[in-house]
C-alpha cells in the first residue's frame, strides 16, 4: 500500500524556515501540480518556482518535508496540473502517498472557507491544523470518514466475493465496502455492508489493516470474514453491477499496489488468509 513508502511519517506541525529542497504540494480543483514520466511521479520543490509562493507545513516523510501551497495556482517549469486520478496509475511510492495526502489537506482547506455555525469567514491555522472562524472562533478540523472493506471468504469452495460498483468511474473488481454509519462500530458496519450488498451473513470477522485514502478523505478499515449459512449472493442492484464468488486459484491481483483492497485480494491469493 502506498503509505508503506512514507517511512517516518510525521504529521506534527513544524514552523521552521522553508528550505529550497522542500517539496511543494499544489492543487487546483481536482488536479495536482506534478510531472509523470515512465510511470514515475515527480513533484516540484521550492527551488522549481521562479517566485515566492504561499505554502504551509503539511507533513514530513521519508526524510523530506512537504508543504501545501495555499496561494493562487503557482506554476513551476517542467510541471503541469494533472487530474488527481492520474496519481492512481503511477508507481506506488512516497510521492504518490504525499500527493494524495496533500490533496486531502487541500480539500479540507477549500471546503471550509466559511464557518458552518455562523457563516463567517475562516482562516487557516496550520499550527493547529484547523480552520478557525474570524467571527465566532469556531474551530474546524479535517474530516476523515471511516469506511470498511471486507474480504468475505468461503472455506468449502476456497473462494472470495468480488464486486463491481454500479456508479462512478471505477470499473475494476473490488471487495464489499461502505461507510460506517453513526453509532456503529467498524465491525457492525462490516456485517451490515456485507448483508446489504450481498445478502450473506458473516462470522469470524478478523481485522486485517487500515489505510488513509486522501482521494476521498476516508480511512479504510479492512477485515476478512467467513460466510455463514447460505452462500447464495443476493446482490444490491443499486450499489453494485456485479458480485460473485471467485476461487483463490482464479484471482487476478498484483503485489505492491496502491490500495488496501488489492493488498487484501493479494493476501488471499497467496494463501496468507
Ligand atoms: Zn463562526
């Protein structure tokens, strides 16, 4: 998963002077300032801009410091604004993780320019990682939505349930997934989502791992579980276009992908689960 490349990730605020080699995360709408060649992602550094840009500390990882640009769409020679989804197609690595996590921080800033309590204008307080209302003092912190991903397996047929979403642009196979609702534990959300999407009851729910997913401001929580009772899938036709059992030896997955979902499919394919 891409966060595995972010060695020594530290989100704590660092107000020290910016350095020429600091990496700049800059966005405009759904695009990120970057360059991609041979599947490798490059991000600009302070020294790549020909003027002083407005940027705040975002995080440190892999021995580098990453800043978030909050100014007017800065331009840097050799880099261009590219669709954020393009980041999904580059080689997994620290820069991929940084670009996606920076996008989460950028969206937080852009979507909270006004106070939800009083409608007043807010200002960014990077040292507290919040937006603060200039009228009533309300503090707004980044939204992180918990969502579950569930690998439902069947010992009898040595299979796992793969799904395809009905809406959106994502067309690859995925696992059962959905958001935790108010009042639910992650485990309850997992049981409910599997029942809603496939009609299958599960047992032996086991935590696998988690993943920050800045594309959509989520925290993904992965579980494996075994099917209990009938294995007949009754698919939720509004959410999914396909849901089926796939045998372990027929699974297609690759190692070192960006996502938790792929990591889980890979783990099952390799017999680790
Ligand atoms: Zn306010």
